[in-house]
């Protein structure tokens, strides 16, 4: 299931970045309303989720480290990550 859809508001030539927002999947929003988050709001939401999950379930840090190490090994071996 897709949680967020990245929407490009405008593509500005000769600029360092594009302007975009994220639309939350309407199936996840009460009354199927449209909920948009700008890139700053999305960054804040990501930080809140990341730190709240790892504070509530500290053992996930060990699992995350394991997965990070596994990815590093696969990259060094030039094997695909599926």
C-alpha cells in the first residue's frame, strides 16, 4: 500500500531543487479527504515517527543496524537488494 504520493508543484529550471508536496493516500484519511504535506511538514512527520518508534521499541535499533550492515555487505559484493 502506498502511504504518500509525491506531487511536483512546479519544475523550476536553473534552480537547485524542485517544489513538491506529499499527498496522503485518501484511503488512510478520515472521510477520504485530501491531505497534503509540504516537504518541511513531511520531514517533521518523518522525524516524529522515527524517534517515537525507536524510543518505544529500542530493540529495533539492533535490527536496523543488522539490516544496514547487510546492505553494506551486499553493496560491496555488488549484489542486488530486493
